[in-house]
DNA sequence: TCACTACGCGCCCTCTGCTGGGCCTGT
DNA sequence: AACAGGCCCAGCAGAGGGCGCGTAGTGA
């Protein structure tokens, strides 16, 4: 892992609790606020581990208690100070809320708390200092409630780093997974005990999890080490786990014979010195290979060569089936799978989906699981991949924010049910769950419709309500658009009525549909057919022209519209602006809007009449 | 040491579907 | 004129394809 990543991680893991060295002494057992404490028996006899139930960080209170298991330096017993976390009363009420508890062993007394602690054995090796931590960051979603309950640490195979101040210890969590995969119940405890017996003087690590930064998607695990004494004669009932443990141990012995190389910075191990050395370079800032074109430096010659190729455009790996070429052979192979061979080795177990890349399958699986690990920091939205979140973030512009994501003190009620929200976005998302039905039913007749606005308008036919009043003549209307039409027709000096001319007789109509109906009767059957086709084209053309209206022009039209709502000053201003911007004749579109196309035509000396003629043709 | 290969992560893009709202059309 | 319904568009999100690049395993 790159050195830069280490620095980042070190910043992230500031929550790691410090170990403390304390005189050897027993601690009084007690159980308090979700922390199980075991009495000091003077020698290690058993190690109990009970799994922690659910209660993730959300359930954790801020209060902390430091638990100080004591050992003596002489006996190589370590004290651990582990952060304790208190759960809410609701969480405590959960069944099997028992936390990982560890019985004392020869003065070692430890209390471990929190959701998802566990144990790790490290490789046998020299004594480690007390100040040894393993910080692990994983995607939070990897830990469902149930997963936490059974401490499935296999997830830790990913993204594991060991930060050790003064030791050369490395541990493969992947290897250790079998050892730390604890199950609830006595079997686990017994198993752990046996493991202890098997692993005299091996180091025992405690793992605690805690939420990372509030906005982070990570859980930070802290692993603190301690030594335990040899144990004897502990029964084992979980044979499978025992076998697993033995298997792991053998594997490790085999590896020992092969001489494995362990990175002291992260979990990396390798049986080859060359691989190990290459890996170690990733932990340094040493980049001896300089690009002479841009002075950028690289760790390896290969990286430099690939980089230089981006300057020169050199792509040595060319596809035989197309013109594509790539810097690396791997890219070519992948390209061929995508474009030519269509080989998709990664298959979904739940559907027929298959992908070229594993990461694509992983992304796809989220569509089955519903997993949305990428949480928007500004609203309730969460996405299934990083790009969607990034795309979503664009919506958090100032207008958009006020419209959708501003907190509303007033309750925003779902129009279809009793749900209540305080964020419009959440409301909209919820309301999407009510879809595809004529869910609006009239109380007075059998009418039903999909849209509430249609129902609102319909209800007025029963009540007689006419809420839209013309401010110029006090005439009332049931629909706003009717008022708009009325106002344009009778009170707007700039309004020029639409005239649809019959191409046969030249007769004018205010509505295209009327003209079309007329044209079907006007002239021969051939004319009728032609008129029909022409009508469609005319409509299309008209819509195309109207669509070209610019935003600024719409703003002007909006100001004009406000006149219908009583803002005469705004109406006058908009009207003046409209006249100034578009001095020519107006195309009578909706609300008297002119269009960009019209403006262009006006600039070219094209009149409204010419436009209408053009539309007719 | 190098080259090949595989893997993983990230980025960007396209296609598709849904929804609300403005507006138009048929009756 | 009034009503009801449909069309169209913008905006957004879901899903997936494709590629760039860094790193690790391994054989020559």
C-alpha cells in the first residue's frame, strides 16, 4: 500500500485508544453498561468470548470508561486499555447483547466492549511492544447487524494495515480469519480456550470497532496486543473451527519453513524476497525513476515506461480485431473481452448477469442486496457506487438545495398516505412508492385519475368553484390555463391570436384541430390525405419552434404571466422588456411567448405572417 | 530483473426509466 | 368554454460498459 495511504490512515485512526502499562492486579468483576468484567483468577484458565449483538455505533453513547487489565512486565503480561462504550437502553434490551468478554488469565484481565470485537493471534515472534496497534478500515456496509453478531471477520481480508511503532510484526488477517471467526455460545468459549492452550505465548489481540469520522463510510478497528500464558486441557466442541485453526497453524508452519517475508507496515506477506522488496517500495516516498518530459517521478521502471508512453502516445499492445491499442497487456486483454471475445468470467449467482471484471459484478450484486454504501453528506440519498453519488452531488446546487433539501419545519405530508417528512427530497422519494394507479378517486362520481391536479380540477366541476379570477374583469375560471387564455385574448395588447390557415381555402382558425377538421372536409379526398399528413408535420414544426424558446425569453413571459395574478407592475415591465427584446411581430405561442427561432426570423425581417405561412407549409 | 497476468479501484460515459410540470388537444 | 387526458421536456437516478492506472503473483 502506498505511503501516501498510510499517512491518510494514520490520520483516520486517531481514535485508537492508547495502551497503558499498569501494575499487575486483579480487577473486580462487574457488569456495567454493556461491559462484561471477569474476576481475576490468578491464572489464565479460559477465555470466554461472547458475541456482541447488533448495536452499532448509532447506539453508542459518548461516555467512555477505560478498563485496565493488569500484567507485570516481568511476566510479559500486558495491560490493555480498551475504550468502552455504553449502549443505549434500547440496545441493551436486545437479546444476547453480551459483549466480548474475556476471562482473566494470570493477571490479565480484560474487558472488551462494543459491537464486533474479536481476537486475533499473531505470528509467533519476538516480543512486541505495548504500543502496537492494528488499524483496520473497512466499508461500513460490510457489517450488517447480523454480521456483527457473529463476528465474521473475514471481511477484514480487505484493506488491512498494521501500524507498528517498534516491532517488525506482521499478521495476515486473511490467515487469521479462521481463528477469529467466533460463534456465539459455549463452543466458542471452549474453542478459544483450546486455542489458547495450543498457542502458548502467542500473542493475543483484541479488536474493537468504532465508527470513523461522522461522514466517513468506515469503521475503525483497533487491535491491541497482549501475551497470554500457556493453557492446558481445555475441551473443544467446535470441531470444525478447531480443524480450521489447526489447518491455519499448519499452514503457518509450512510458511515458516518456506521463510515468508512480512511487511512491518501492513499485512503484506510474501514468500519471495523480490516481491517483498518491491512491495516495501510502496511504503516509501522513494521514486527514483524520473520522467524527463514532465519531471514526474515513479517507483519502478515499468511505471515510468507506462507513463512516458502516455506522453509519446506509445501503445505497444494493439488489438488485432480493431484499431484500439493500450499501454499494458492487461488492458488489451480486458478490451478484447469487452469488445470481441465477450468472455465474462464473473457470473452473478442470483441472475444471469455476468461481467468482464470482478468489480462490476460486485457493483451489480448491490442491485440485488439493495446495499447503498455511498451516503450523501447533505441529504438522505445513498448510492450503490461512487459515480452515482458524485453525479447526485451536482444536484446540491443553491436552487436545487432550497427546493429539495432544505429542512422544513412544517410537516410535509405524503399525498397518498399518512407519512410525514421534513425534507422535500425524502418526501418525493417516498411518494414514488405510490405509483402507477388511478389512485385519485372522486367522491362524487366514478371519475378516477393518476394525477392529483386532474382530480383537483375535476372536483371543481362538482363544487362549482372557480378560483382563478381575472383581475381586469373579475371573470372567474376553474382552470388556470383558461384564465391565461382569457387574459391574453381580452386584456393583453401585445397578444396576436394564432391563426391556422386552411391550405385549401385560406380560411383561418384559432385552433389547429379545428383547422385540421375543416381541411379534411375541404377539397378532395386526396387533399384530405395530404392535409392530414400536413397537419402532423405542422404540429411537429410548431412544437419544435416553441421548444426553442430560450430561458431568458421564458423569464420575460413569466413576468408577463404574473400580471394574471395581479402584479401589474411586473406585467408592464415584462411587456416592455418583451417589446424591447423582440421588436418584431410576435409568434402567438403559449402565454404570448416568443421564441428564439422567432427572434432570429424577426432579425432577418421575417414577419409573423410569414412564419405562419411557413408553419402551414 | 523483467514481462506477463490478474486484480482492484476509480472515473466517465451511455442507455433507460420514472416523475412533475407546462402545455396542447380531443371531446 | 369547459373538462379530461395526453404529449413533451427537464431533471434525476439505476444499471451497466469501457478504460486508465497501480499493485501483486509468478515464471523466465
